[in-house]
C-alpha cells in the first residue's frame, strides 16, 4: 500500500472511512433513540408529550457533546 494512503496513525483510508461511518451512525442513533423511547413511554403511561420532549432534549444534548468531542479531535 502506498504511503499516501496511510494517515499519521498508520491506518488505511478504508479504515478511516469505517471509523467515520461508525461515528456518524452513533451520533444519529444518539439523536433518534431517546425521542423514540420517550414516545413509547408516553404511549405506555399516557404522559404525552412530556417524556418525548425530555428524550428530544437528552438526545440533542448527548449528540452535540459527541459532535464537539469529534470536532476537537480533528483540530
């Protein structure tokens, strides 16, 4: 493999792509699962829309923290 295909840490571009895809998937799940769980709990306990709103706020906060951590690593 050519040295231009390797990053400073020695990983190939395919490996870096898999890591990036994993991070994007993780962040999207962090944004989608808490509201979904909140919606399900709202339906189960008839508390609509409060638990879903808590899930949205929690998911957004966790995802933003993860994005900030990711941006800090890249700089």
